[in-house]
């Protein structure tokens, strides 16, 4: 494999999902012998997400310095349409050998992803005149760019000791307790979830973030009323430990893109809270994924329960109407999660596809 230099540009919008994806991708490419420079407008989250020392071959640079310090690499990734600075585009266009310019798009299961993956956008004017930008769409089918999946992921999971990790991170659970990871944008539907969890003792591992204090208080109020549920507030976790958290849990409620993908690799029952959009486009995106996910071997009696839970958790159903939520059978749900991971594992992963696109063996 011939090593190449990669520049990955990322603007941190909110909630750390964008930097999380870019860091995982950069780290995975570096592990495959590539040299990656990650240009960020806000690197503060890396203090907890990816504490130093960083992997060999991966370096972090300030977005503000790109205009004066950027030198064209072999590959330039524009993550999530972040709009490269004009000075960067000009240097790319003036380089003796034009870099491969890739716009890494957001993850979606919608049909347009297969149609749009690898489309080329020639630049006819502006500082990038003469260059071609290629659109690279992650996805869940063979006609997309796949998902980030590190080459050592299966080995890490097989060697993971859940009880030892939980004890070391002060979030151990009793044998009879169901472990639930809660990573959410808001907690409007938490009372309905707690009611659904009332069938057995449960410990809810509440991830750090803006809603942690509110969620923890709601859970503890429920506990004070006699419910067999308790909350454990977690600190911000490095990416590997976030993976471990998901692997150690019986049910994972995740949000956004990065944790959504990691929950699928965890092969545990999950509920996804999609990033809300004002035009309600996120419902179409959610329904598109549900169609793929539930079609991959889900038992018929699970489908209605999962759909109602997912749609209600995302605010698409009246939380006061209808019967209480019902969690799908735990054994069936776990089997389905494992089937889905096996299905995804048949796809070529994102980094390998990027390398193949450049004519490099992954």
C-alpha cells in the first residue's frame, strides 16, 4: 500500500458528532499507514474524546491557520460540506498534481444516497476552478460508501470484559439489573421510557451533556416514588470507552451520527434519536433507516413495538395517547441486533472504500 497524505477539514457545529466522525476516520486511516492532518475550528472536545498521545501519522491543526499554512496533500476531505477556505482551494488548484477532493456527506439510509454516491462536481469558476469534487456518501448498502469500521474492532469486542470495565469506571450493575445507556438531546419522552422499563430493576447510565442533570433528576424522582430504577451520571468518555459503554449495556439509547454507528457495531438493542431539523426532514431519514433495519430479520411481533418506541422517542407521536410503550422481547431484540451487525459486516468499510477509490489496496 502506498502511503498518501490526507487533509481532513471539519467545522464543529454542535454536539461533537462531526468531530467524532472525523477523528475516528482520521485515526483509522492513520492505522492503515496514511498520514492525516485534521483541520478543526474547535479542537476542545479532543481533550476528553481523544486524549493524547495521539496515534502516529495523525496530527491536529487549527482551521484559522489553514489559509497561511496549508500545502496541498494527495487527498482533501471536506467533511459535511464545511466549505473550504478560498486560500486552501486556490492552493489545491495551483498544485502540480491536483489532489483528490472528496466531500464526505452525512450518513443516511435514504434512496438518494445510492444515486449520489461518487458523483463528480466539476468546478468551473472561483478559486477551485479546474478541480473536481467527488461526493462520498456513507450508508448501509453495498452501493454506498459504507461505515467506519476499524480493522481491529471484532478483536477488541471479543476480548472485552464488561464487568471489569464497569467496575473500573464506577458504573457496575447488579446481576438482576438491566443496563441502559442514555445519550440524548432532550428528555421529553423519558417518563414513557421509564414506564416501559418498570418490568425489572434497571440502572440508567446517563452520558455527559446538556441534559444529564435533568435526566438524572427525573430518574431519581422516579426511584423515590418506588420504581426499581436508578441513575449513574457518567463523565465525558474517550471514544474507545464510549464503545465499551455500549458493549456493556443491554439497551442503548443514542443520538446523532457517530454514536448511532457505534451502537450498531455494539450489536445490542438500540433506540436512535435523530438530530432534529426544522423542516421535519429528519422523520424521512429516520423512517428510511427503520425500513432497512427492521427488514433485516426482525421478528414480526417486534416491528410494531420498535416503531412505536423509536417514533415516540423522537417526538413523532403523541406521548399521552395510546397504550404504554412496550419493549420488544429482550432475547429477540438481541438476536436481531447481532443479525444486523452481521449484515453490515458484509459491506466494505468506509476507510477501505476511500482507499480503493484512490487506487490503493485497503
